[in-house]
C-alpha cells in the first residue's frame, strides 16, 4: 500500500535531521562528530524537575485537566509577571511542547488555503506544520548582511493579500539569533492592526539575550494584546527538551476558549512532566545569568573562528544560540555532506545544518548553514577550528 495523503507527502523532511545517516556512517567508522546541527543544549536541567517527579506518590496516574494542572498555570502567571505581563488563569493553556502550541495557534487562526506571513529564514517546522493543515507561507526575506532584521513596512505590506491571516515570528530568532527591536515590534503591531491580522509570537528563547540588549515581548504592547498569541516552552529555557511542556498565552479569552476545544480533543498533557515543570518555573533568576554568560562565550568562540575565513558573511547574533552564516560555496548541503564523508582532523569532524530548508523562497539559503553553539566550550573550540579548516579546504578544492 502506498496511497498516502497529499497532506503528508507534501511535508518536507526536517533539514536539521535529513543528513543524520551521513553522521551515523561516520561514527560507525570510528569518527567523532561534533553536532552543531541541532539545538539540544548540554546545560544541566535544574534538579527540581527530577526531584518533583521522583516525589510523586499518588496511587493512580490520572488524566490531567485539558487546560493544564492548576499549579503549572499559577507558576506561568508568576513567571510572566516578572516580564510585566499579567495573564488571568483562563488566558493560559499548557501544551505538548511549543510544537503543539504552534500547531494549535495555526489551526485556530487559519483555514485551509490561508497563509502565514513569516520572516525567512525561519524555524523549519513553521512550514511543516503549515503544510500538514494546508496553510501556506508568505515569506518576508531577511538577509545575513544586516543581521536578519526586518525590511521596511512598505516591503512587508507588499507581501500581504487577503489570504494572509497571521504574522508568525520567532523573537529571539531561530535560526538567525536576531533580536527584534521595540521599533520593529511596533511596526509589526501597526501592520497587524491595519490589516486585521493575528500575531503569533514564538518566544521560547526569551531569556537568551546578549550584549546588554533590551528585550521586548509582544505581550508588552497593549495596543495589540487582543490579537497576540504567545508561544512558550521549557525546552530551551531550562534545558528540558525531553519534558515536552509548552504553553499558549493570550489576552483574547475567546481565542483561548476556541483552542481549548483542541486541547480537550487530545485529552491532556502528561501529568508527571507538568509536575516537574512547576519546579522549573521556580528556578532562581541567577540560573539565567550563568547560562547566558556560558552561551555568550560559546557564541564568541564560534563567531571568531567563522570570521577568520575569507568570504564568510555573518553578523554576530545577539540572541538564542544559533548562527546563520553565508559561506563562499555554491551549495552548503554538499559542503556539509563532504565534511561528514571526506574531511577529518585527528579523526574528528563537524555536522552543520544546510540553511536552504529554513527558507520558503526557492533558491535562497543554498549557500548558508545554521550552527547551534550548544557544546561545552572545550568541544566548541575544537569544532569551530575543524569547521574553519574544513571550509578553507573545501573552498580551495572547488576553485
């Protein structure tokens, strides 16, 4: 049988994971592969999560309520207050990771055939989730040369037609590491009001802001609070990717009531993970300072090595833990494959992610890669030097 649905066959394979077989083959040959291709932090998960799960001693593991357990809703309320965002209990929903939050937000705001306005390059699953519910992408192209910041209001308006129902963006950005200024957010807010659009704001990297920059959330813009949907997750914030705890926050109570029907349809989010997540949200603020300092050092290590290669174009990212770099190559995917199959330094190599899959516009990103600086500093220094040497050798080989 191969009568698959158009919906599933239209979905792209993950560009982050599609080259894993090449890395697996290299490892089978005894090669050490430094993974800079996936955003899996090596920072220790706060101990409170594990302690809370271990201390669970009820005799029956029951369904949780569809909204999320009350203790976690209250913990989220307290967390948002630290950012001067104040949500009532009926303005919050707990989801199976940020992924379900994104999917539910799309389903609640778009019908089949509608489109999402998204700055590219973007998190690849924005397109994947859209494809599975027949929602398209209207891309706003941003460029490495100006740090992937937004173009003019006029250019953005030119991308909007009557099929566009929402603006979706990640701030801080995945894969770019860009942080949008308050002025950029105000511009998006103006556009959303003028064109009557929802704003789906993916803020899962909210804490990862460097160089003394000030971070603004769409949740702080009162003029659009009725059309803002905030997507959140504990995955990267607390290095708890496997917990699969996300959330949706919106001051639009009717929207939350509509999305609740989707939450009821999938019954509930796992109870034990919610219990653990309550403790994550009690983590001291000092945790973020330590983590930020570590990621800033890692960013500087990787960026400095990239900048030693002639022809690399990359502005230093100011948020999240990713770098998108334009390389002096014709095809970044071929380069990544070559690194995994041909290039070795002391029997070690590096895996990056080709960036073409982060774009909706055909042909864009073919000469770019995304790198995640998630390894400890010692390993990252080795990986950065191997990447630099490999890129220099590849460019020379292909002249």
